[in-house]
């Protein structure tokens, strides 16, 4: 899954892994991820798609990423301001 950090003017894309196969993600959705800096919000740069292990190795090598891939842990829930 390719994502970028909100507010990044260049929208540099990073490769993440989604272990929850029931999680369907579409381009533009806000997601929560665990990165080297801890939990953060990222934006889906593309729809999620399944791939096989051998393809994953080639994609990681091809885009210059590295293992272990950082993980998408779910969709970001925006808290609404409470009226009190």
C-alpha cells in the first residue's frame, strides 16, 4: 500500500503493509500507521491491493523500500468537537 504524509507538499510516497486482509482502502482515505516515529496519520495514495510474497520482494527492491515494512493499523477516525 502506497501512502504519503498529509501536509507533505511533494507527497512523497512510502510503501506500507496492511496485515488486515478485510480492510478495504481507497485512494485519499486517512489511515493510521506505525512508523519509526510512532503512530501517525497517512493518506492512501492508491487503492489497496493484495500481492504475493515473491512480488512483494520485487516491489520493495524496485521502489527502494526496506523490510520490515511499516504497518497500516486501520482507518483514521476523526473526532468531532463535542458541544460542551
